[in-house]
């Protein structure tokens, strides 16, 4: 089923990245970086099913060659901390063929990027593992009418003013929204009912706790039947969502029934309900003895429930259902922020663990001489990638702190896990109450059914 995923990141020389290396990796080609003389060879990489370069009208035709384009980008940037390119990664609909997805991505890139002046390098990856996706590398400098690179910003009255709006925060939201719209239009045009939404569940008004993105490594492990931390978290969240949806539906059904029953002229009293069960099959033979015993047990349990809750009539039962509705919403409203925070803490702790685990390897990578660095990176690509990903993530959540608060995160996680456990127990108690009221509803139905089916005495 089609899913929504769109991530945006900057390829920066200051973080040890290279536009040429990224382009070679995504396309599965061997490209020499003329800036430092390193040849990036990824010709053995598998799963690359489509590549193409899309250019704006002002770009030189020679930029249709991947090596020429990205070496021109590297040459245009003089500083060691320069931002070289922007990368947009998007999940593609599994319902589509390769040709349909390529056409969809091409249209999206043209409308949102190349028509505004960016050069785009598109590479589609698909290993037939249910995760087709595209990497879109975009240039960050405008191209002037003469085909030369323009300035990213200009200084006006001592302030730097961007020459293009590509780096404005609002643009990211525009791109995310546009991808959802284009993808849904393509799915509909190709006869699929699936749809995606760039908004979070909260923004969509959906009373559901969002699951976490598994990532390629966890996805493959889960596919092989190996449970992962993120997979377990998603399973817990899904169970929670399913429980809340089912319980809400059951309470809603009870509410509807009560409205219908109280609208009757003479609904049966609850005393009549219990009495009916107690007397049902009182004269039953041995063939139904066990059923009679079960009826007696059920009646006794319902009677206790009615007495404990001081319910004497249908109006009292209606008040009980209303209180169950309120309790269900209370559990949901308390559980959602707890689940969200636990999800965030799980990710904090996971990323901190990856950071500490691969920190030494990354330090060795930085200490390598330039000529040996590429070979070292190829050998330890997974560790370096995990460290860099964790480093980027943690910088966004550290709030300028220098020390990782792992102990504090774990302590908060234990506290919230206990709170979630209590809320789950409250849910179980509420579920039992709902079951009791459902039993009463069924008994009322039986009485009403017997009354309507009971043969009327004939007059003589």
C-alpha cells in the first residue's frame, strides 16, 4: 500500500560530504571528483532501476551529463563549509509500475524544481523489497541567462538577502504537499483507491497514534521475522489504536441502542431483565442443564454490576454509558501524549546508542588521510552512515547541551511506561464494563423478542 515519506537534507562539504560522491552513489556510476581528485566508484551497487537528469531552460546542455553537472557544482563552491546540493528522498507507490513511477517523479520534479531554475538528478531505487523510492539531488545556486552560476545571496545594507526562495522553510511544506497531491492524482488516474497525506495524524484530525518509520535495516530484519525495537514499538502502537477504535465503536453502538430503547413506550425494567434470566429455562431438562447454569451465572454477574453501579432503570444505564464514553476519551487523551513522548524517547535513546557505538569508527574515518579516506569509508559505510545520521538527529534535540542526557531520557521512559501500563489497565476495566452493558443489552433484546413472538390468546 502506498505510504507517505518525504525527507529533505543538505549535502554539505563542511560535514565531509561531496555532491559528486552522492551522485555516484545514487546512480551507481564511477565519477571522478575534480575538486579533490577522488574517484567514487559505485558501479557494483544494485537496485538502481532508473536515472535521469532534468534541467531548467537556462542550464547548459552539457549539464545533462552527471559528471559534468556535479563537478561544475563543486567548482562553483570555494569554501570548505559550502552547501553543495539538496537531496529529497521520497517513497514511491508500490501499486505503480516502474514506468508509472518514473513519469510521476518526472512531473513532480519539473513542476516544483526545474521550472523554478534548479537542476535535478533523479535516481529510482527498487530492490523488490516493497520499498521503491527516489533520490532527487538538486542544485542550490540559480543559473543566470548566460548559463553561469548565480549568487545564492546578495548583501543589501549590510544584510544578506537570498536571491532565490529555495531555502525558505515554507518551501519544504509546499514540496511535501505537492508530492502528496501529485501522487494521489497518479494513483487515481491509474485506477488505485489508495491515497497518502503529507499531514500528521494530529493535523488530519485522526484520533490515532502515528507509528515510527522503520528504516531499511529494521524493515529487512522484520521481513525476515526478526523483531526490532522499532517494530515492537509499532506493534504496541497499532494494538493501542485498534483497541481504542474497537472500544469507541462498541460504546457508540450501546448509545444508539439506548436511544432506541428509551424511545419505546414501555421498555423493560432492568429488574425484569435479571428476573427473566433467572427464570429462563427453570423447567429445562437435562439436555439444557449446562445452558441454564450459564444463564444463572450471567444473571448473577449482571446483578452485581447493576448494584455496584447503583443502576435501577434504563435512565441509570444510559448515564453509565455516557460515563464510559467520557472515560474512553479520557484514556485516549492521556494515552496519546504518553505514546508520542515514549516514541520520541525511544528514538532519542536509539540514536544516542548509535552515536556512542560508532563514534570511535567515525573518529578513525576523520583521521584518515584523504587518499585512504574513501577506502576506509567504503569498508565502514554502515557505521559512518549510522553515526552521521545520529549526529544530525541529536543536534536537533540537544538544545545546545553538550552532554547527552541518556540517563534522564531512560528515567523519563521508565516513568511514562508505568503510566502507559496504568492507562492500559484502566482500558481493561472499562472494556469489562462495556461487556457487562452489552450483556444487559442482549438480554433486553431477548425479552422484547419473546414479547413480540409470544402467541396472543385466542378468543372463543
